């Protein structure tokens, strides 16, 4: 799509959505929760009543902030996502709004269209094939347990974690996804993250700190790593080093659903292959936007807006505009977001 046409399209879309969206309120921290030793339906704070999650599943998510569902996405669908990713890497398709990222150790002079030089694509809401992931009935069936029936797909990624170059840049620092999101409440947001192949500690599986979803949003910034840090890989600056860690070993098609305040990250890819996963953050369409100015999220907001301004050729867009454009309804109706 020609840049001028793309910018014009974005402007029209934003004008339309601004007329429909709800007002903005000031950000506030999410408070911790009390003991969940004794569970009763009225005490569930992070899951919703339906016939999908068992009582044990609900208890586990309430306590830990994540839940792994085995063998949820089919091999056939994963192969289709892989094929489309390869087409994007070869620049055979260029979906509007898509960000194609490479590892910080790869210089511009080394870049040629190749799967081996792309570490991640994100914001694939305009790519019909990849976006199918966000509409899979088997995914949405579980998402609704956390968001309710009106579901927005807000942030999409396909991660192609490269073999580490020796500088440890394939790591992702411990962080909370809510740091990136200007909408609340956090309990109505969930990430679905699907392994596209066997994933373990050797190729950089997810590591989570169970129970940390009960805390508040922590300040984030770039870690001071000697080998460099990939763009927007913010990490928590101060967290309890004694908190237990769980490394999520997953098979192809396994999907983990987790809360946006859950502290998580991933280690180096010490294998010789690329580790692939596809994910989407979903939110209840009733969520509302907040003003992050003056909060710990202000630093990432500036980065996101600056990147979007360069991509779309616009100078007056806001953090809310960026996320309004990214979001797409996948079930029910679009309300606030």
C-alpha cells in the first residue's frame, strides 16, 4: 500500500473511532489481592463463570496467573502460520501496519529478506492468514473465560527467537505486559501464547513468576546488558529475586494463557534453530483507555508513539490512537476500545 494512501486510511479510521470511544481516565495501580486458600465462586477475581474451565483450572489461574492448555492449536494451523511468516520474511507480502524486527546484533548492512534475520513480526491485524490465530474458536473459547463475550484482539506477535550470537541478546528481560497497554482493568486482559514447536530451556522457553499477577505494575526500563538490548525490550528494574520461577516446557500447539501483570520473560536460545511462537493479547471490549502521562508507562508510550508516527507518516497521533488502530473485534461487539 502506498504510504500516502495508508496514512489517509489511518486518519479516516481514527476519526471514526474517536467519535465512538469512551472518555479517558487517569491511570492507577492495581492493588494486590487477599488469600485464595478457600475458593468460592464469588471470590474469583481473574476468571469468569462458564462451562469451559474446570474448578481446578480456575483455582490454578487465580493462584498463579497462568494456565497451560495442552495441544490446543492444530499442526495444520501452525504450518499455515509458519508459511505466512516465511512469505513476510521474503517480502512477498507486506501487510499494512506490520512491524518486522530483527535482533540488535544484526546490522543494516547484513540485512537481506530472510527468515533467519527476522526475530519478530508484530501488529499483524491486517494479515488475514496470521490473524486467523486470533479468531480460532479453540482459542476464543478459553479467552472468553477471562474477558467475557465481547472480545478485542489488541496486540499480535509471531516471535522467531534466533540462536544467540554469544552476546545474550536473544533474552527477553523479566517484565509485565501491562507496561505496554494504556487500557484497564488488567483483570479483563489476557495473553494467549502458542508454541509453534517444542520449546524448552535450551531454546529459550517462557519463564514465569507464579502469583506475581496479584501485585501492582512495576517501573520498567531497558536493562543494562553488556551485549545490548532489543528495541522495546523493557524489563522490571526491581523485583523479588527470591520469587519462585517456573520454566514452561511446551510442545507444538500447547497454549499458555496469562495475566498482564504476571512477571515473565525468556532466556537465551542456546540451540542452533529458531524458536517460534505466536501470540495475541485479548481484552474485554468494555475496557477503557487511561492517560499514562506522568506514570511509569510514560517512557514506553513515547517509544510506541514515535515508532507509529514514523511508520504512518503522522505527527499528531496519541498512544490511544495507536491502540485504537491495532485493536480488532473478534467476538461480540466493539464498545470502548
